[in-house]
C-alpha cells in the first residue's frame, strides 16, 4: 500500500452535494471560470476559508478531508498564498479527473459553519 497524505478543502453546499453524488469518492469538474483546483495542506487554513469566505458568501461552508497518494502529490509543488499556514496545491482543472483517481478512501466532512 502506498503512503498517503491528508489534504483539506473548503466547499460550499453545491460542491458538497456533487461530492456526495460521487459516493464521496471524487471532486466535481471545475467550472470554466475555475482553472485550478486547490486543496489545502492544513485544516486550520481550510477552516479559515470556509468560515470567513464561504459562510458570508453562501451562508454555509464545509471542510472536507481526504487522503491522496503521496507520491502522486509530488507532481504539484506547494504554493504559499499568504501567511505561513496558507499552503495549497494547484491542480490544473484538466487534471482533476486524474487527481480523483489517486484519492484513497472516502472524502469526509470534518467541519460545518453556518451564518448565525
């Protein structure tokens, strides 16, 4: 069995519903205006995005966690987009179907935030 790395992703209700429709096995294709799929490397950053950006915009935000084959992830250099904890991977939209094939196990919801 290959080593895996846990990644995190903040999602809105629409994206979560599409993940559920896949049987919790895959992320949906990106929209034309979304050229990059960006999973993040730590839960705290995913929580920050979900709570501070998704909730005000969508009314609800979720954080999902999933494991990906570690060797495959070496294809995507870590991108830092702000503070020290703001590390993410940039997966080109056209590679998302392939990326999904390297997810090991189910995508799971680990946090939910709602507008109060």
